[in-house]
């Protein structure tokens, strides 16, 4: 009797693991901290000069590395009408530095954009202030350790 129960549990666990593996391999969107693949949604064709409409979204979904899409959720902030994203020096940010042509999904729309890394010290200081203004629980020291990118339509 115990052997039958243990065998049933083992089969159930094996099926669960296989199901999770299939779901992981076939994902498109990121899930929590797990990266996704190519984003699905309607491709926007109009260029965006004023990103202030982004405020209605909690976060943006960023797809980097067009040759082998890799997508993640990213925090953002606005300065004037410009959209900025930031990252710790992470894997996806490294992909972004290698190829700045990315796609961002907001709601159901996907925007082809270019991410310009902010490196000018004067501009970077202003960006740090914008970042800590939106995320008050982040310190200036934390901001200094991050990479910041201004998003522009392409």
C-alpha cells in the first residue's frame, strides 16, 4: 500500500516538473523575476515625442537582444516628457548596452525604441535626482550604482 502511494506521489511530481518545464520553455512574457522571450502585442508605428502617458502603467516590459529576444519587467521614470529606464548592472542591461535597439510594451502595444545610455556627468546627476524622486526609498548612492537609459522612438 505504501509503495502505491509513494509511486503515485512520484508520478505526480514528475508530471508537475514536466509541466513547469514546458511552460518555462514556451513563455513569451517575463514572469516575476524570470525573463521572458519575444513580446507579444500590437506593434505601434507612430513615433512618440511625449511619453507622459506612461504614468498610467506601474512598470514597462522591455525586450532586448533582437537576435534572441530576452524580456524583463523594468521600472521607469519620467523627466519632462522623456522616458527613462534603469537597471543595476544586470544581464539584460548588458544586452541593452551591446544593442540599444529594443522594444517596450505598455499595455497591449509594443513600441520599437532606442535606449541611449546616459553618461554625461551633468545629465546623469539630473537623472539621479529624477530617479530618487520617483523612488524615494532609493538613496543617491544606490542611484549612482545603476545604469540609466533615455528611451527614444525609432
